[in-house]
C-alpha cells in the first residue's frame, strides 16, 4: 500500500515545495503561497457564486463532451470499418485538429455572440476531432482474431461486434476521453474568460480586473481538483470495468 501511494505523494510534496520556494523568491504579489491559495479556494467554495461558476463550466464541458463524443464517436466507428469514409474524413479531421482553439473562440464570438452557445460550440469543435481519431485508431487496432474465433463458433456479425469488438474499442478510449476532458475544460475556461460568460473563466476575468492573484489561483486549483476527481471517479473506473476482458484472456 505504501509503495502504491508513496511516489504520488512524493510528487505532490515536491510540487508544493517548489511552489513555496517560488513564493519566497517572488513574493505574494506575484505568486501566493499554497496556504494562501487554499484559503482563497475555501472562500470560493464557501460562496454560492463559486459553486455556480464551477457548475456552469462543468455543465458546458459535460454537454459538449457528450455531443462531440456522440457525433465524433459514431463517425469514428464507421470510419474505422469503412476505408472510403476514413479516407474522405481524414483531411477534414486534420484541418479541424490543427485549428487553434483561440481561433475558434474568436470565430464563435462573431457567429453566435458572447453566449453559452458559442462556448459549447467551441468546446465541441476542438475535442470532436480527438474523439473521432481515437475511435478510428481503436477500431483499426482491435484484435480481429477474437472475432474470427467467435465466428468459427457460429456467432453472428452483430454479436461479434457487440460482445467483442465494441468492448475492445471502448476499453482503449479511456486515455482519449481523459485528454478530451482536460482539453475541453481548458477551452471552456479560455472561452469564458474571453466572452465573460458565467463560469470559472469569468471568475478569473474578474480576478484579473481586480489584480486578485489569490482568487485566480484558487479558480485554477478548483478546476484541476475537479478534473482529477472526475478522472478517478468516472473515467478510470469505466476503463477498468471495460478492460476486464483483457485480464480474463490473460
């Protein structure tokens, strides 16, 4: 148990020590100490506005992740099986993937105005290509020998896809969803910061306007903590459950 949790605890301790050393060197105006940030974080969580901002940002990321996961996931699954669709969509996915997120923020502000809809569209269009490419790669790298073995026992094509192929594809998407979630959260905060729409980004915009570095770091810590909690309580258990077939095969 100590061996399992020791290295992560050591890494966190080293990070906090480096943070505290930088605080001593630069001063509280440039970089507050971890304790000051913790106090600001507690003050944020003690207010209704802090929870409302956190809920607004997480709600947008969740909705955009669901929409882009549905569209990009279905297209990626089809493209993983059909070469023509994959070859047709490959340049489109590359263009969308290479498009800077800041450019999408500006474009969506022009198209939709500084609104909830513009932030949703920005998040979805940024993380959609990642989910699409991840689903295509997962479909292409699945172990087809298991499907051939099931076919030799008389399993139908639908049964092979549902019980073998789909489980393999989903079990390999955990890291992709983790990256998409983290990127979506960063894009959401950036878009909220620019558009000044309610959320953690708007809170950081107000902190910038008032030169409140404590509040800015508190919102950053709140976002990171939320992402870590979601990854460990949702994404990793889901990935572990879907990956049970690998351990069974071993």
